[in-house]
C-alpha cells in the first residue's frame, strides 16, 4: 500500500551548490543514514523524494524541512511517500507518482535496508532471513526495475546501491545480511553492464555509522562510531559528484 503524503514547502538556498540542483530519490528516509542524507541534501537546495514504511516519521521529516526553510516557500518541492520496497507494486506506485509530478530523479540512493538479529545462520528464523533478502536484494531490484526505464527515458541518471563493508568481507552472526550485501555488489556490477550511455550505477559502502542498524549488531559499542549527521555531508558530496565514468564501481564513503 502506497499512500502519498502532502508535499511541503521548502526552499533552503544557503550552502546550495552554485551549479545544478538535483532531484534525489532516497529510500528509507525515516531514520539513520537515509534521513541524515535527506536533510543534508535539502539543506544544499536539492529536491528530495523520500520513502519508508513509517508515515508518521515521514510527516515529521516534512515538518523539519518546512521549519528549516524558515517560511521561504517552494511548495511541492519535496515528495514523501509511504512505500515498502519489498513490494514491487508499492515501488511502482512511487514511480508513477514521481512521473506524474515530473520529478524524475537525477540520482537514486537505494538506502532502505535491514539486518538480521545476531545469530548463527542455522538459528536465524526463516522469516527473518526472508525479510533481509526481500528488503536488501529484492527491494533494491524493485527500485531498479521501476526507475531505470524512467531514467533511460530521461537519458540520464546515477544510481547508488547502498552496500556495506560486509558486502566485501565476511562476519559471524550476520550471514544473511552479508549474503544480501554481496548480492547487492554483484547485482550492481552486472546491471552496470546493461545500462545505456548516460546512466550509471555504483555500490557504496557507507562506512560504520551509529544507527539503529549498527546498534542491533554492535550493541552499546555502536556509540563509539560517527553519527549519521557527521557522515551525511561527506556522503552527500561524494554522491553529488558521481558521474557515468563511475559506472559499476564499488565505492566507499
Ligand atoms: N549504519 C551502518 O554502519 C551501515 C554500514 C553499512 C551499510 N549500511 C547500509 O546503509 C543503509 C542504511 O542503514 P542504516 O544504518 O541507516 O539503517 P537503519 O537506521 O536501520 O534505517 C533503515 C531505513 O530503511 C528503511 N526501511 C527498512 N525496510 C524498509 C522497507 N521494506 N521499505 C522501505 N523502507 C525500509 C527504514 O524505514 P522504516 O522502518 O520506517 O520503513 C529506515 O528508514 C542500509 O542499506 C544498510 O545496510 C549501514
């Protein structure tokens, strides 16, 4: 089920790039890295299309962006929708809404993700394994399936698939998550070979950042790592400077 939220006014120009302002679609903006990245990009003047499964948190983010805009209006700039990336139909509705609003993304960040609770593989419940695969791999594929044709039509676009250090190495207790992120790396490099000129896809390891996800696997030690707010400026700059020459690259923030 995909429920559009009313768009909000937003017009922050302070710190905006003097060159082109982008429309950036980010999945999973209700908290963690996705939320911090959305706030950072909006503060630079870019337009954010955000989604997650938590309409209350999306509304709160809209309010935060509107109050940050200090009354300067630019109605309909940001778009937030309640989307479950595990559902192709839900992502399809997002793509339809974006096309209708003529808000074709220049950049897509496939950020929505989840991790299994720490456990040996044979002790991870089947439904938890499924949720990790359905979100991290199939969710990413659902976004690619629905948005690559839109980008091809628009003749340009950069796609960032959020990977992990655990998409390039192995760790005990998180085998389902590692498997899903290795899959994201393979999916990314393969799709890169299929894209026409003008479109690129990269896999991005964001580093190790103190979010709900990190607290799930690291416990209290998660607090030793950087906050999403300190991560976001570096990530935003890297993402905004990606070009088609990066197609297929495994990158790290
Ligand atoms: N934090 C790190 O150190 C780290 C390291 C390596 C990679 N990563 C990757 O970075 C990305 C963000 O991680 P994070 O640490 O910010 O995680 P997080 O704090 O747990 O946030 C995950 C985000 O994904 C959304 N989400 C989860 N399932 C979804 C679904 N089915 N449909 C739509 N949205 C969904 C959540 O929103 P709702 O629950 O509201 O739907 C939330 O906004 C993930 O892909 C993760 O694997 C993080």
